[in-house]
C-alpha cells in the first residue's frame, strides 16, 4: 500500500462509463421558492412523501452559497475553536486526516479483504491539504488523455480503482464544526433578503433546532445530530454505506470544491440490499455479520464499501445523486 496519496502509480485508466452506472436512476431534485425556503422543516415535510421513495434527494437553494473565501474563514475559526494547540493566533489551525485505502476489494475475490481500511493520517492546514489534494488529482488524471471528465466518468475511474492495486488517499471526517457563520453571531434574515444560504434558517449550525424539529428539545449538544460536523476530502474520498443514527434524517451541504456523488437505497429495498451485500460481499458468511435494527455491521464497523450494483441474477434499486457546491443533500 502506498504511504501517501501522492505515491499512486496505477496503470493508465480508461474513462468508458460502466453500463450499470448509466442505468442508475437519479434522485429527485427540488427547487424551493424563496417563500418555501424560509421554513426548513415545513419544506422537508412537504417533499418527504415523494422523496422517501428514493431514499435520497437534492435540494437546490434559491439563494447563493457563500464565497469560498468566506467559507474557508468560517471553517478556520471553527477549527481553531476546537483545537487546544492553537495557542498562536497567527498560526493557521490544523486538522488530522485518516488514510483511506482504495482497491482493497478486487473483483477477482468474492469477499472483501478482512483488514482495516482506515489508518492514521497527518495534520494539515486547509491550505496545505488543498495543495496535496490538487497534487494527487493532477498526478492521477495526467494518465488520462481526455480532459474535463464528467461526473459519470469520474465515478467510473473510482470504481475501477477500487478493483485495482491498492493505494491510499486522505480524508478528514467527523470534525465537529462548520463552514457556516455561527448563528449567534448573525441571526438569519428573511429569505428574500438573504445574500447566502448561511444567512437563512438552513444554516447547518442551527437547522436541527428549527421550528418543528424534535431535536430542539434536546438540552445537550451532540455533534452530528444537534450540531454539524464537517468533512474535508480529496478525489476518491469515500464514506461507508450506512443508516443514520437512530434512523434520523440526514442533511448535508457542500460548501466548496469538486462535485460529490451520493448513492442511496430506498427503504423498501433495504432488506434486499443487505442480502446482496451478505451474499456477494461476504460470501454468505454469517459469523462477522451483526444486524442491528436493519443496519449492516461487520466486526462492529459499519459496512465499508461495495459497488452499488449486484451480481448476476440479483437486483437492488440504488439511487444516484450528484451535487455541486451550494446544494443540499437530504
């Protein structure tokens, strides 16, 4: 396994899109009006019946995102607030990454390799990590003749890499904080007056306690539930198939950077999905499998990674969604 993301030396990949990727249905996309956007919980209730059939959807705000410079400044303040080592106010705050292995599940095997896929990474400032991410992307994509790849072509490269020689990338996940401005510092405006999403009730720092949300009755702050977590990633960063804690809804916002692809499974297909994973991902072995309220866990770790397609003769509905910065995922 390569020691760092910059050490990838894979053979020249092709960008011909996998047929199964082309057939994945797209999640619904919603465009609320300024009036509808004023009340997050009411709007979620409005679209829930239809969106729940897909397991995932995209919401395009009627107001713009904050400039990248503003988002980075907010995130740096957030990182500094949670870092006990930031005694020097002139020194940019840092965060720690994890190394993620890509290619740990070759297609020639019938079950994932039973080894950790998360290793300790390094500490970076946002500027340092962005430079490393750009360097990795540039070095990896220079082997590809075509420039300006589509989202489907990037996904194809990713899934091909998952079945190829292992290498590592880095990902900072589950960091309490946000790139939105603190709600206490600037109360949300009326949506018609708002300049950015962060100035509306959809600011992730406060949306969990919005009118109509049961979470507003919780006294304690729980990162990732009542307060946001932030994730900083590079090309090919991934996160596991999972169900949210306590079966709660999940709301995600992409502040800046390259587009991000999500895969979702409708509720009605959950059991079939888990069976495909059990049979085709783990060779039908039951010993490492623990089923907790419908969530697949292996060795106490949420299911790591498997292509959103099944083996011959099996089918599970998987919904695909691609979002760019300034858009919400629910």
